[in-house]
C-alpha cells in the first residue's frame, strides 16, 4: 500500500507542541513505508484565522526536520493545500450530496435554532438539531436558495442504529446514530465546516491513514457517514493519546499550566533533535527500549500499534535532560558550535578564530542543559576589553587571594608553553611550595578571570583565554578589586550577623558571671552557717 499521512493544522496562534507531536508520528509512519506526508492548512474558520500562522507552522516543521512532501509551499499533485483555496471543490462535492439526497439545505435562522434549543432544555429533550429542515421539498429548497435566502447545508444522518468504525489503537468504536444530529457541512457564509472539508480533502489527497489527536474520536462517526454517503473507502483511523500536564490530575496539556509553544522551546535553546526524541517517547518506545534515539531510528522501526494509550505526561525536566544529552554527547562539538554561533553574535560577542569558539563550547557544554544556558555563562570569554563586573563572592575571593594572584601573574608571564599540562604543573608546584590548599589559589584565580565563582575548570579558563588576557585580567582584578575592597569589607548581612554573634557572646558572658557570683554567694553562706570566716579566695 502506498501510505499517505497528513497533518492538518488550523492557523491559530503559536505553533503548538501537540502539532509537532502528531506531525512527528505521521511523518515517521509515512517514511517507514516509503510514503508521503502531506501538510494541509485547515483555514476555513475565518474568525480565528491568523495570517502569520501558516509560515510559523511551516517554519516549525522545517526546524524540526520533518518536512512535508506536499504542502502550500512545496506544492504537490493534489493541491492547493490551503482549504480556503479549495472552495470550488467543496461546492462541487456538496452538490453531489444534495443531488443524492444525503444532504439538504436548511433555512432556520439563528433565532429559530435558539428557540429550538430553549424548548429542548425546558422539556428535557436531547439537545441538538432536530431535523426540522429535512422535509422541505427539494424544489422549494432550490427556489429559496436561488432567491438568496441564507441557509446552511446539512448531512442527513440516520436516526436509528449505530455507526461503527475501527480505531487501530482502540478497536471498534460504536456511536448511536441518535447522537449524530444532521451536522452542518457548509455554513451560511459559504465556507465548509471542519468535518466536510476534512473528509473531502483526505479523500482528494489520497490519505490512507488518519492519525490525529484523541479529541477527534467523537467526530469520526460523522466522517464515516460522509465517506459512506460518497461511496468512498475509509482511511484507517489512529487517535493518538493526548499529551498531559504534569499535574496531579494529568489534565490535557494547556497553555495555562505549561509552555506549549515550540517556538518558545527553540528560543530557550532546546535542540530540535532533543524535542523530537522527547516527543517520540510520549506514549511510544522503541522495541529495544532505548531512551535516546534519532529520527531515523524512530522511522526504521515505527509501528503505530505500539503506541500506548496511558496519558503521556509532558515532563519539562525530562525534556531538559534529553536536551542535555544531545548537547553533551549526541551531537558533535562542531555542530553545537554552529548552532550557538548566532546566539552568541546576537548577545553581542565577537571572536577571531573558530578554535576559540570550539574551546569555549567544549568547556561550557557539560555545565549547561540548553544552548541559552551556554550563552548565559559564556560572557566572560568574549569581553574584548577584559572589563566585566565582579559579583560579591568573586570580590571576596580576589581580595583574599591577593598574594597568590600576584605570584601567579609573575609565573604566568614567564611560562614557556601556555598549554594545559604546563598550567596544571605550574599551579600544582605553586601550592606545594607554599604549602597551601589548592582551592586557596584556584578560587581567587577563577574569580579574577571571570568576575564570578561559578565557572569551569581554572586550567581550561587559563588556556582558552591565553596568556595576554590572563595577565590583563589578573592585573585588573588586583588593581581594581583589591583597592576598592582593601579589607574584604563585610556585607550588610555579615555585619548584622557579626553584631548578633557579639550580642549573644556578651549575653553568655553575663550569664556565666551571674552564675559564678551566685555560686560564690552560696558557698559563703554555707561557710558562714558552719561558723567559718569568709574567705577572699
Ligand atoms: N484542523 C484540525 C486540527 O486543527 C485537524 C484535525 C484532524 O487531523 O482531522 O487539529
């Protein structure tokens, strides 16, 4: 079978992680079978239409690397791929159903429908359209339509019996026909409804497998009745489990509880490979149980029957963990450097040679879970004039390590080779000869070189920055910081704490003195009682 799958988003708002998720599984399935993956824009709801959305959706799929084989940009044999450009097709098809009597024109006004609903409620009757327009004779329908009377076109559905369909994951699903109430196919504004356009297009675009979110299960009987009315073969239906918020009740994923925007994850420095890998583990696992795998690995073994229906939770910690794996282990250093380059430039950083960038990314990536976390930490590598702010901790460390920094400044200036081994040896030798602990040297040096105490290995820093910058930075730290903070001036909190400690000490001394005095008085009294002379001792 020539497999054709599709993603059919509506152009509203920020591209959603759920669209990426459904798109991924459709893509994987099509590719597994050498088939085609179609992108169709379902833009017939003109009130919710957002003109930016199409480009953003396509950009999202492009970023994720799951490029449609057919779509509004790529074209294809069954286009156009925007529903708003297919109105003629829907008109043609609805004519077929009108002619066969499977559809009819319904002329009820909004007020009349409101009154109908009101009455149903009052009388405790089932809600929904009661089929009152069905029996208007066909020629009268045509006449009123020709006279321009506003109307919708509805599907005539059976009142008795059930409509059944097979869901690949859920088995047979049956819905009583009494619950399907002549749904609208074409609205009075001339635009088709979701149900109608969706079925006409899935057929026209030769879709063999409709894989979509669980929330469409209840719409499927309407679609099935439409396929039957046209005499078309039904596709196979696969309803994917809804992604869930990581809350107690595992509610349906929502913007209010979780960031659902793919763009936002991109901006936070999540890698597309990691997002795809993470999404692929939502209700799915590879046959060998691997947690980290590529899109190609997924495609090679993808089998929708392995999808599990237990609500998969969108756990941000797991996403960050998977991202860190890609950042540190799965993708080559050069690749990460390429992706981070624009972000560093955006942050205003510049560098001369590419090796420097590779070195920086190499030491920072074990310390970050996202690309932006690398950028956030990278500042001290890129300051052309070596001027950067010192945080409080760093100020103190520099002040405390003044002597060591002066000594190292001299030693670094005389070092023959400025490489990792030489710098390591120099630092080891220094702490040995002075009989001091290594952190007493490393902490002030790290602080002097970066303005912070949260930075990677000192040896890495020294080697990457290079001799000139190291000397410049130590010199600047010594002159500026130590002169500004001659006595390692305490912070207000420290002053407060010292005052509290002094007060406590004083109180303790007073308590001891009072206790001693009381003891002495008691002894004197005892001696007096025994007839002894008071003693001064
Ligand atoms: N336009 C629908 C949506 O926005 C498509 C649902 C389907 O795949 O049938 O999700």
